[in-house]
């Protein structure tokens, strides 16, 4: 048996031993992607419900320069869309500024909102839902 054949057989044996581990890892990757997809759908649904509420609300968009930076999440107008934002540190670079907070638990990308609006009071949302 030559060196090439021996190496090929060793690799084949190693693959057979690790195939179940590889299958498990692939299953976990698939589950993670499915979980993240569901979280995005839930986030999109929550955003749509909030925007529907805001259409009937008396709140108005204000210039971003007037937005409080210590409140937490607010609604910002980013590239023509309403997004959840806050003042904070970007995920992967040591920079502070307005960041998107509706992307996922580990993603806070910098953004450049033009206007902002406070989140509605939870009690007001409940009253509107009860009608």
C-alpha cells in the first residue's frame, strides 16, 4: 500500500467516526438559523403593530437633534423607515452614536436617523387594543 492510499484510508476512517458529530453540528446550525428567522418575523410583527398604533397617535416626528440620549430605545426615521434605535456603542467597532436595536441580540449597527419619536406608553397600547 502506498503512502497516498494509506492517508486516504485514514481520512476515510476519520470521516466515518466524525460523521455523526458533523450531522449533529449541521442540525444545530439549521436550528439556529430557524430560531433567528422566527425572531426576525416576531420583531417585524411587533414593529408593524407599533407603527399601526403610531398612525393613530397624536405624536409627531421630531428632529433627531432633540432626541434624548439617555432614555433607552426610541423610534427613529432611518432611510425612510421607522426603526427602533438608541444612543450606544456599535457592535463590532468602538464607536458611539445612534444604533439600530431591532436587528438581533448581538447586532447594533450605527445608523443616521433624521427624526425620532418616543415609544408609546404601554398602558395606552393596552387601551387601544381593548377597543
